[in-house]
């Protein structure tokens, strides 16, 4: 449950966030929306905003062992070779590589792992890996959708190698995390839940996609109509996510945090505001407190307007500290009420909630 406002300052003093920021300046295509400008100035602004509540994590490149827990050797070889021949387009999204992209992808995955380690060691209550390139579209064998390695999947497997049996991943990027779903779709130890806009890239994430074989029922998709907005995020947690989490009893909660659902982002049209990102982040943090000792790590995925990314990241961090969201400098879209009751009703029936 959310804490009362009179307790927020005490909680901010008691709770720390492990923050790893990897802007990857040498992974760059000047014409592409997935660009280093997404994270420009984030470290300095975070320090000024949250101060002593942050534990900076410098991060080190991910080891080949960590990558091979998710990706095959052929995938690593392909990326190395593609970067040697860069600049190049390796996927129709388009996904690009530049000469420094392989090292940047190693750094993004490595910082995610290092933030996770600080949380698992009990040195911080929460974690946020603000890294690029993003990861949730990358499958075990293929880079796609601006993503090279699947950072959050690599973190989930690393946590399991350290003895955490059940990992829950909640993905609120506006695009379905097809790569994360594919990696874990047959695995009952990882519950993957995606909240995304229906009918856009990559075209996956239907309600009926529930996992396969032993993993059937451990994949949950909530495709939302355009303009669903903040209210949809709030209802989803109350009516679907909380019940699934209580039933699954995760040892760790990981969040694929994409801020391209923001109303100002040009790649989709879900119309979420900074307040909406704060609401869902607060609700997920409460679930982590209730179910898995507070262990929660957010990993940046999409979000292509730099101001919206910064405000979204800070909204999630404020939620983890139980303080109000930062000022929304961009305002709100014109309300366009959309009824998501049919989606929630079907999801609840499919997953017996």
C-alpha cells in the first residue's frame, strides 16, 4: 500500500537507489531516434534532484558467461562482425550498429547486472539501470527493434544463478517486448507481463499469447487501445498485476521501463503522462515491498523524447523513494476516455483472476 505523505521524508532518507547510467555515446546514428541525446545530462540532473538517496554504479562490461545465459554464441559473433563492418543496418526496424556498438551493448548489459548486484547485496533498496541500447526486443538469436542484447533477461538469469528462484518482469514500454517473451515463454520460473499499445511494432503481444509448454500461463499480455492513458495503467495494476504477483510470489521484480508511452512521444499514441509513470512505478514498488523484500530494479527500454525520458525516469525514481513526482513540464494531452474493460475482463478470464 502507498505510504502517507507525512512519512515521505523519512522514507527518502531510509531508502536508496542504485543508479547506473550508460549513455553509450559511440553507439550512434545521427538520424535515428535511439540516440545518445536520450540520456544527455541525466546523471547531473539525477544527482541534483535526489542527492544522497543515490548510490552511483559505474558498471563494467558484461561477461561472455552472463550473455550466454540468454544469447547463443552465434548471436555474439554476428554482432561483433556487424560492428567491425559498421555503420550498418541489421534489422528492418531499423536497428543500426556503429563501430562502437558492441562495446556499448556490453556496457549496457553490464551496468544492468551491476545495479542488480547492489540491490541483491542489500546495499540499496531499489535499482535503476538507465542504459542504452535498450533490450526487450532482442531475442536469444536476433537483435531487433533498436535492441542488441536483452539486458533485462540477462539480469533475470543472473539473479537466478544467485539463488532467486522466481523472477517477475513487468514491461510497460509502449511496444511489446517480444524478445523477453520469447526467451522465457516456456519457463515457469519467470512471469513476464507486458502492457503495450495494440497494433504497433512488433505486432506481437496478443491477449491469447500465454506461454508454451511448462511456461503456459506465465506470459501475460495486455494490449491497450490508443489513448488509454494514465487511468489504464492504474486499473491494470489493481485488477491484473497485483493478483498475478500475489499468486506467483516472486523473489525479485524487474521492470522494463519504457517511456515511449508518454503522450509527447512520436512513435506511439498511448497518451500516458509523467503522473501515470509515477503511479505505476509506485504500485510496482509496493508489490516488491510486500512480496520480495523490496527488491526491484528498473531497466530503461524505449522513450525517444529526451525531456519525456528524463521526467519519466525521475517519476519512477521518486516513486521508489515514496515522494511525489517531479513537476510535469510538458502538461497533459486532451482527455480522450477509452474503455479498457474488455481487455481486462478477457485477461482476468484467461489467467483465472
